[in-house]
C-alpha cells in the first residue's frame, strides 16, 4: 500500500516479492507527481525486494535529475543493504 502526504510517499504493509511489481508501478506515478521522500515507517514485512524497489526508484529519479531520499528505514533493510554493499547509495532524509 502506498499513500501520499504532499511530497512524501508512505509505504505501508508488506513489501515483498509478492507485491513489489505493483508497488514499483504505483510509486513511479507518485515520483512523476513530485514525491521527493519515501517514508518506510509503516512497512510491516519486507524482504530484499524492498531494497531493489528503492534502488529502482532512486535510479529513475537520478535519471531525471530529481532528488529522492528515504525516511524511517527499518534496521533489517540497513542490514541487507550493508550485506549487498549498497548502503551508501541510499540517501537518508534528515530526521525531524
């Protein structure tokens, strides 16, 4: 599930291989409409497909010279990103 809060896109519920393709498509639309922060605070379940999703959105944003940051990344996602050697590629939003 994705909900929009201004320039923030909030991902909720599970983000796994079972639903990542639909999340990718929905997120692309929001990015085109001006989203600049992806908030992961409401993600309830995840696997490595969440990392792939974020990297895909980030790649698309950079291709269009748009800034994109990630907020409230689950510790498990940090761990996966570290294991794959891509943690430094994920720009984190400043804490409020």
